[in-house]
């Protein structure tokens, strides 16, 4: 019998058995993903209540716990890793990254500081430098991986604030289009600004920020004694996939002496493709920009990235001295992540990006992203063939937004019709779409971004949309 104080040190056999048993469940689960419903959350509240429990004093067998996870907990979900997930911004969940996490967590090395893990840190720095190169940043650019786009936006805004405003910064004002992700507004608030300091400027018919009203807002704020210091562009909005005119925003930021931040959490990785690069022109002119590898690189949730064109700005923003810390590196090629980011102890998240990129090379990611652009174009052209469908936003990247807009219905009735339309599509459970509201209009959207979504699932989705359209329209006859 193993004494309890030693029980956490597993034997080699137990370690192997745990991984083998988990791998068997995971591989079975993933092999059946395409057959699983795109959404199944009925009874979710009951499940939550049943699962709530006191802290365990006694042990439960591993197999029993795996049963609970794979038979009861994991199936009651949106199938976010499946091919039919066309909702919000899909992720994917590369298996390679899960294996990388296993390795990273099992070896549990310290990567917040360069000294204890020089090689591990370098692999993560490589990833960041590859991203810098992809967006066209110069050599002196730097960045770090976060847990997602929200925190990357927040650290971007804090960096802009620390670089451009004095310690008393409450006069500082921030500008973005009204289609910007709410993570940017939240970031501003968490960076210490009143929400009223964020100006959300109206967008044009392509859902891109309008430059005239933007200039006017800046001028008026200056006249009122405010300090405009930051303009945020969107490279792929969540609502419609719109890409702001990044070149024009960069010119405006330069003329007005503002920090230029781009939220490219959704759209940034399309820069790997030729079409994406064209549509994202100006990306490299941002002072800071956000990428979400857990979106456009298909990684599991938990990987975002902030890049800053002048890498030294990250150091100026985050450097704080403490006596117990080790000597940091003077050579700029040897990066101490805790010196350029908010975190100290953290997981080795670079490995989950590095492993799939090294195993496949960029070309495979480029091809997958190109396929998503093609599939969205195809979906849009199929939707256009349907009577009564209005295309609200054509694909700029991999989102198409649409709704049923039969003549003679007022706004409220049209919205009701579209809610019913959406429910009927999703009830078939082969694809899962979500909606948004723009100017009071309830709008459906398809976002294609999972590496598992291919033409056959899109055809099923379009069949379901056609059938649901017929049923929904019959309901108003
Ligand atoms: C354009 C955009 N920005 C920021 C975010 C927030 O990123 P995260 O969910 O990774 O925190 C999202 C999330 O979908 C997004 O689509």
C-alpha cells in the first residue's frame, strides 16, 4: 500500500495506463465528431445541478471519472470541434496541440523567465517571430502568447496607454468603429478608462469604420480638452467579417499622432493566403495587433497573441523590479517573457503552436484557410439563388451574413421570421449558426473557420437552410 503522502507520485505503469485510457476515449470521440449533433444542450441546467458537489474526501476510480466526462459531460455541448460548427467564430482544436499541452504540462518547466528554460523559451519566441513575419512586422517587433484575444487586446491597450499617456490618463480617448468586438471596449474599461472615453464611430455600408466621422470625433475631443491617443481597427469583425480600411486608418493615426491598434483576432491568419493578404493591407502598419491562434490557426481554446511593432515598448510597459527575481537578459534576442507581458508563472503555451506548425509547415494552414474563403464564397452564391434571402454582408473573409426579407413585412415581423428561420436550421443539428442584430435587424451569419469543415458539410448546411426557409415562409402565408 502506498502511503497517502506519496500517492500523487504515480508509477510508470499507472502513468502509461492513464494516458492510454484517455487517448482511447479521445480518439473514439474525435473519430465520431462528424456524426455527433452540431448542438446538444437540452437539459444543461439539470446537468449543472447534478454535477455540483462538495469537495471530495474519498477517491473515485479513474475509469468512472472518464465515463462521467465522456458519457455525460462532454456530449451536452455545442460541438465546437465538429465540422458543422459555423457559429460565432469557430476554433477547431488541433489534436497536435493537445499532445503538445500534455508534454508541456507533464515536464512542467518554467518559461516566465529565460534562464531556467532557454530552449523552451526560444521555441515560443520562434512562434512569435513567425507571426511577426507573417504580418509584415520589422525585426525589432516582439510579442507574446496570451490565453485569448480578450487578454491580448487588453495588454495592447495598456501598452498604448503607457506609451502615449501620462500616469494621470483619464483624459485619454479611444476610437473604434461601431462594429468593433466588445473585448476592445472591455479592455479599455479594464485598462482604467471610463467607458465614455471610448468613441464608437458609425460604419459604412460594408460595416467598416467611416473616416469622416472618425476625424470629426477626434477634432471635437481635442477642442474639448481631451487627449485622443488611440485608434483601433478591426481586421475581421465578429458580426460580418468586415475589414476596416487599415491603410487609411494607419494614415489617419500617423496624421493625428495616435497609437494604431488592430484587432485581427479573427481575421489575422488569413494573411497567410494571397487573398487574405490583399484584403488585410495595412496590417503591418499597426503599432500593436492581436491574433487568435485558437481561431485562424485552429488551435484549442486558450491561445491568443499580442504583437507590438516596437518590441521595446513591451519592455517599457511591463518592467517592474523585485529583489527576489533572477538576473534578466540584456541580449534582446534572449527573451524574459515576464519582462514583456503581465504574467510571471504560466504554462508553456508556445509548444501547442510550435508542434503543429513544425509537423506540417505553413503551407497546410494556408491551404486550409484558402478552403474556408472558397467555402464562404460558395455559400454566399448559393444563398443568393434563394428567393426572399437578402445578403446583408458579402464575404470579406469567411463570414457571410444574411436574412429572410420578404416584401410587406415590418421590422418586427421580419425579425420574428428570422428567429424562426434560425431555429429551424439549427433544429436539424447538422450545422449550428448564430445570429446578430445590426441596426435593429436580426441577421443570421455563417462563419467558416474549422479545419474540419469541408464542402460536404457546407452542402448539408445549405440543404438545411433551403428546407428551413421553405418552412419559415410557409408559416407567414
Ligand atoms: C474580432 C474578435 N476580437 C476579439 C475577440 C475576443 O477573443 P477571445 O474570445 O479569444 O478572448 C473575438 C472573439 O471571438 C473576436 O472575434
